[in-house]
């Protein structure tokens, strides 16, 4: 696979301008000419890495009626403001979602972005980098994007998008962040395809000889798909900071980012769904030069309004706070560049559990859920709900 070179974009006060790639020192010298504040994190300020599959708005009308994308995208901008990530990867972004993001004043003031379209010609919605055919992944970064490129995903129209940043100016620590969205569904051929897709990304990133992160909706439906983590020598952010034997990284929270029990929106577009799965991941390459200062957390995991079923997405997002140097202030830390032995053993056992059974709905349960859902759709369409 060959990578595809891209540009990034930054708000200059009147429009989103194209930023060509250059070194961080060059960025410092040019920052005044593009008329925006340098939002580099202060020395010793934690770096917050986040990801979320936002749920696209390009599905059939009866799904859109249930997922109410206009309301969810309004929340998305508020959610990013409140989370305030240093760098975030978003999946299933459409031009409608991108428009909302580009219009958000907080994002304009603080982030570089890996995709843009001409806001003066919104009806055309032609994206500059071509990442959003149907829907795709983008990166928002407070850190200057020194290099941006896309990686083809085998068997998919989607591409993974990669941005190079400098985590620590003093240490000159350059790393790559990759936002990826692999093929969904539980079919055996798709399980194998996901393995190939992630390996394909690794084969592009490894020869660059810099640490990297692959994050996003990787659709790892089964525990035995943790084999991807073991085989590629990844450090899984959630597992590393929840499955360890070391306090406070030992609460054993399963970390389901797709949770049909807690996420009350899921049954409204997928009647009868009951699964809980750790689909979304933040995976660090071995040797990544950072330490987690708290367990990996979830966001977008509460209803938009307390009295309504609507959630920001069918997925919960992940975030993790990192530092590049351990100080007395950061007393409780764990490396994200070296696997914890107890965590590695758990993931290795998961990888060997190939007898894991598929959860299937009974015919009566599925029929009942569908009948109830059709009734709800009809009532909603008539304004009775």
C-alpha cells in the first residue's frame, strides 16, 4: 500500500487556510503570519488523546429518525469543548458533521484539522483532502501537524488518516497519530480482514522509525481479536490502565465502548440489540515515549438530556492523559510504551479464547423488538412521540 500525502488546515480569523508541511521550528517562525495563537500545551501540561466514532448521518430515514443527528452534532461541538483534548480522532465524519466542527469557535481558535471544505460554497461540499467519501476519519490537533497523509484500508473505501506531531518541544519527541475505522460485522472473513487492515497500517508506519498511535473504532467484536494487540506488540490504553495489578490501574473495568445495556439509543435503531463490546481502542506502539497519569476514561457516555434516550453516538469515546516526563506531581503513572506483564497475560489468554460464542437473538425476542420499534417509528412520524 502507498500512502497519500495530504495537507492540514487552520483558521486564520476569516477562513480555514491550507497549511503545508514543515518542521516545528518553521511553524514557530511562521505562526505570526497566519494570525492565530500558538496553542501548544504548556511545559508539563498533560497531553489528552481522545477518539470517538460520532455515528454518521447518511443512513436511511428510519435510522435517522431514531438517531437525530442534528441534535447529536450540536452536542458534539459542546462535548469537544468540555473534553478539551490535545489531539482527537473522529470516525464516521460526514460533510454535515465537518461543517458543524468548522463553525465551532472553540475548534477554530484551538485546532489544526485534517479535512476542510469551502464554507463559502457549502452546497457543493467538496472536501479538499477527499477523506469523506460517504463518511471518514479526521484528526483535530492543538499540536501543529508537521506531516499529514492517508493510508488505504484494504477492502474498504475508507482511509486511515495520520498526523505527525511533536509531543515535547524540549525533548524533540516526534510521533504519529493515526485515526482508523476498520471493517465492521462479525463474519469470519471480516475478522481476518480487520487483522489485515491494521497490519497494513503498521507496515506503513513502522518503517518511519517513530513511535505511533492507532486509535478509533477498530471493530474488535470478540475478545480473541486481542490477538491483534499481542501480534503487533501494541500497548492497549484501556487494558494497560484498567487490567493491571498496579493501583490505581487495576479496577478491571471491561471498558465496553459499544454497550447496548447502558446506551439507550442503540435499541432505537437496532431493535433487540443487547451486546457489550470493546470496539474502540487507543493502541500505542512499543516504546511510545509517554506515561498515563490516570486510567483511560470514557466520554460521550451519558444521554444528551437526562430525560431522553438520545446519546451522542452509538459508541462511547475514549480519552487518556499522558506526560512525557514523570515528576513528583505525577506520582501515580504507568508507561504506555511498555506492556504491563499482568495485562499482557490477560490479553494473551483472550487471544487464545477462539471458542468464544456469538450472542444471538431468539426469533421471538427479535420479532417482538421489531414490532415494537415499527410502532414507535409510526408514532414518531405522526408526531405522537
